[in-house]
C-alpha cells in the first residue's frame, strides 16, 4: 500500500498574487455585500486570501484588490479598518514588513 505525502493546501494572495500555504494567509469571505475576516477558516462562502503582512495589506488597498475579488466598489477606509482589525487579532503570527 502506497502512502501519499500530505501537503498543505496552497492559496493565492489577492495582493502579491503569490501562492503560499493556506495557514500562512488571512481568509476573508463575503458576508452578504461586505467582506469579513474568517479567523476560524470555516465560514461558509467563497473565500479569498491575503498575506499576513503590512506590505500586502497596503498593496491590496492601493490596487483595489478587494473590489476586484468582491466584484463591487467597496470603501477604502472600511477595507483598511477591516484589515487592521485582522492584523491585530493575529498579533504574534503576523509578519509586519513596513516598506
């Protein structure tokens, strides 16, 4: 009997577009009209991912990546606030890279 290596699922960051292991990224889900952070990783709905660093967060806001993924025009301030809340919740597990 052959045993397969278990590999971590890979997901792509909406800002830098790099594929990384799912557990290294923040998952967001559309809750009705608005994106919400899915800290548990089990919320229902179509998920999208963002790297756990300030650089990708800034890039996502600048490039309007949330608008692209959600297919609607979202307020930049609301997106920034949402990302900041999520970054705060990850505290120790966050790679904070300021440019």
